C-alpha cells in the first residue's frame, strides 16, 4: 500500500507553471529524496502534498484515502474539511526554519499538538516527548526555550515535535540549509536514525552524499518536471546531461 500517491499534479503561480504533470508515490517505510536546482518546484510539491497549497489539477491520496481528485471540469476538488483533518494525521512536516513556538519551552512545543489536536492525556504526551527528546540527544533541554538553543538543536526539537504525532510519513524541506555547516551533521544523523522506525520520508535536500546514503529512491526535479527517478545508484550515475550538470555543481 502506498502511504502517499500524487497523480498528474499541476500548479501555476501567475502564469508560471511551477509543477507540470508531477506523479509520484511513496510506500510504507520508504525513503525518497527530492533533489534539484533552486526554483524547480520542490517546496511547492511538498506544500501541495501537505495541503498548505492547493493544486490546480491532480490527485492526492494518503493510504488509499482520497484527499483530492479531478472534478468534472478537470480541476482539483478537495475532500471536506473533516476528512482532510483525518488525512492530515498521517503526516508531519519539518521546515527549513524550524517554525518552533518561540514562547513555549521545548517540552511544550512537543506536547502541544498531541494534547490539543490528538486529545491525548498530558501525562502520556509528556512521557512520549521525554522519550523523543532522549532519542534526539536533547534530554536536558526540555525546559529550555528555542532562543536558548543552537539551530541544530532547534531542528532536532522540530523533528521530535513532528514524530510526537506518530506520522506514517514525514516531509522534510531542506532541513539543514539554514544551519551552519558544523551543525548539519547532527541533524542528518538524527534523520538517518529515523530510518529504523519504519516511517516513510520525503526529503528535499541539497546534501547529495546524505541523499545517496539514506534513500531508497531519488527524484531529480528541474523546471517543474521529474527529470529522473531511480535508486541512488541509478540517479547519481546517470548520463542525463541535466542531471550531470546539477550533480557537478553540488556533488
Ligand atoms: P524550490 O523549492 O525547488 O526552490 P519553489 O517550489 O519554492 O522551488 O518555487 C518554484 C517556483 O515557484 C519559483 O519560481 C517561485 O518563485 C515560485 N513560487 C513559489 N511559491 C510561490 C507563491 N506563493 N507565489 C508566487 N510564486 C511562487
Ligand atoms: Mg524550496
């Protein structure tokens, strides 16, 4: 069963076709990296997948449930709000800039949604958050505020916060690109450690060695289309001129 399926997605901003007939699917536990030049539509793709942006055309499924489909006029129709709320429980999103709540402690950042969205008991939420902080190497930071942490620590809190909702799939949009180089490694290591949890991941990244190492599959995007898709071995050894030019710059 596919956790995520997107079919023939189209998205434009003011006449600019940012996503042009994009189709992709992700299986349970699968790790997919999305690479490609700046402006190629990677963030827009993640934003469409996570309902932060509306598609113009195309279908979106989570675990076979329809979040969006093509209506009779060919444009996308979305499921009702209640249904979308259910569907949203399947995924978590980690942004480039962490997006933590600045006025809340690390612990409260993590337990907020489990208590208020999932209606779990505070005791249960704290127990799980404490375990997650331990896993992220942040056991001593529960009572700290985001401004007291390094960027790498903030991003690990953001990952713990996403995991606290027990998602089937996690999306990462350039999770290390706002970090100083010396902090990148600790975040990549944490993401790698999640591979054992059997959570599917879609990772937009410019860290080519990481993408090659961690992924089951890699997609190379340029100008709103999927230029290539395959195993890391296939994509990184590709003869395609566009892929080679891109990898020559980043690899
Ligand atoms: P990437 O993440 O690969 O760098 P993006 O998805 O952020 O690419 O952007 C793809 C293109 O879409 C860019 O040209 C960008 O300027 C444009 N774009 C993205 N979001 C918007 C928006 N909300 N309004 C107008 N243009 C946008
Ligand atoms: Mg982007």
